[in-house]
C-alpha cells in the first residue's frame, strides 16, 4: 500500500470502481469517461476524510471562515486573499463536517477500530482472476485480531433503504465492495475480509448506519466484474469501444408516479462515482 494524493491516485493507470461502473454502462461510456469536477458535496467529503484521517493535516490545509462572512464583500475578499494557500470552509459547512465526523468517531463499532487502521491508503495490483490491473483507495484499512478490516465513509440526506439502494446502483457501490474486499484479501493474504460502508447523514440528526451487501449479491457482482474485465481486454485488443444501445430498437417509456422524497432528495455520497 502507498500514500498518495487524490490527484496522484487518479493518474494511476488501472481500473477502479468508477472504471468498472462506466464499463457496466458500456465500453463506449468508459471510452469517453471523464473525471467529474469536484462538487460542493465532494469537497465536504474531502474535508471529512482528512479531518478523520489526519487532524493535523486538516488544520494545516483548511481555515474556518467567520460565521456570516460573505466572500463577495470587502472583508470576505480580504479573508480569501489572506488565506490563498488554504482551503476555506464556511462556518455552516464546518458544523456539518464536525457533526458527521463525531458520528463516525464515536460509533461503538467503528470508533475503537480506527486507532489501529491506516487512513487514505492506495493499493494497486494485477488481479490474476480478472486479468486486469486494479486500484483502490481505502478510507480506513488494517488487520485487527487476524481479520482484515475496511471501512468506507458515505453520506446521504436520508438513511432510507430505498435511497441507499439507488445510490449503490447508480454509483456502483456494489462493485466497490467487491473490489475493496478483493484488495484487502490480496494485501493480507486472507480469504475473507470485513468490509463495511458507514452511511452518515449530512444533515441533523447525523445518524449513522453500518451496511454490507448480501453474500449472494457479492458473488453475482464478482462474476459480472470478470465479464467486464474480459470485455475491457477485448476492447483494448480490437481498439473498439461499442455502445450497448441498439440503434434499431425503439423504446416505449412510461413515466411512473414518483414519491416527493425521490424528487427532492438529490444527494451525493462522499465518494462521487468519478473519484475512486
């Protein structure tokens, strides 16, 4: 495992969760896949990752803006100029970061394990079964009592099962669990690893749920990954990146009634699909 910046991680030539998720849509999607710009939710995710993994680095890299400061006004512009070498975090955003971090650090299962785990570590390996080079970036990873432990932080406005199911599907988090579990087993030479998502609300009351996929789902996703990796190698060999859309097929699409929650709740997780 190595320690590297997020930018250095993105430059590593290997397949990640987001790579496989793009291939899942189509090879053509992967061919034209670009890393998304950091959104507000992603920047807050970066802040909470650093706050948990390295508080001293957080204090070095970030500065807290005074409550009520407007950056379009004279005092706000002066504050930005005086802290041009730091990332500025607004007071209201700091409240969210602090509360979410507190939920993670004070959790009775997560909290006691964190002092024994390495944070923000990157691992790159050639997977013999997949036949491709892969990469992962762990939020927290290590060995405790001969068991590989991996935690991954995610946030959402609501902890409803339906919302988390949508996020898992849309962001390829089922792929992430399989890939990270595989990486942890590879690192520590074990057949099993304890991988869990920690979902924390990014608004009050900042509740937290620990979650994993059913075993049968993971087995199915692993078989899918093997097919995607095979298809990837074929595309590389042929230099062709086809779409999965049939140009001769006409789709009939109805619009079902949608709950208000689905219309309004456009959450983003800490790890955007384009990041890891």
